[in-house]
């Protein structure tokens, strides 16, 4: 499951990098379906980081890996 989550994150990574940011996969809790990521670079302090997390990263990860219930930033 972790590899599939990483592949999904890699799909949104170019968009984040284009804006000077990035995302790093921290942990995948397969039992509870929770993915932990860290937003870095410009994304770390961006006022739109929450929207990026939910509308970009979480939406993509859930579409690619249906077992994921939530993506949270740490």
C-alpha cells in the first residue's frame, strides 16, 4: 500500500514543485487508512496549504488507493 500511495503522491508532486514546494511521505497507517505527509518548501508556509492537502494530495491519493481514508500533514 505504501508504494501505491507514493506513486499517487508522485503524480501531484510536479504541480507542487512548480510553485516552489514539495510533499514528503512520512507514514502510511494501513490499519486505519491514514497517510501522513509533510509539506515542504513554499508549501510549508503557504496560506493555501490546507486546500492543497485536501483538494490536491488527499483527493489524488484516495482516487489511486481507495483504502486511504484520510491524509494529514505533520
